[in-house]
C-alpha cells in the first residue's frame, strides 16, 4: 500500500513548483483596527485643515491694509495689539491680526 501512495505524492510535492497558498478567510482584527484608526486620523486632519483655512482667510483680510503701511504704522498697530492679546487671550480675530503683522514685517 505504501508503494501505491508514493507515486501520487511525488506529483503533488514536486520541489520545483510553488506551494499552493491558502486563502485567508474574512477580515482580520488588526486589519479592521488599522482601517478604523486611519479613518479617525484622516477625519481629524480634514477638520484641522478646514479650520486653518478659515484662519488664513481672516489673516488675509486683516493684512489687506497693511501692505501699504509704513514701518512706523506697523509698530503702532503692534503696540495696540499687545494689550488686547493679554486682556482677551488668543481670539481668532486677534491672532489673525498678529499673523498679518508678522507676515508684513517679514
């Protein structure tokens, strides 16, 4: 009986051919976890870029009149802005003015 099985095994276990691969069944836990984490990070960065676009628009609006200002006028605006930042904190309109002044000064 051993001799009859031997020729049939030789055909399937030929060392010159590739081994058959087994098929994976269903999604794996780590694959699902990775997909969910990727979605969370993409969603988070998309929201962050939207909020940055609104701030950039406010910076452009605040800096519209500064391009023709002299250095002394920019310094005067900066002196006016300092106490407002200390008193009111980092409100978006004050931060936009600050960035506009910094951009114009550079």
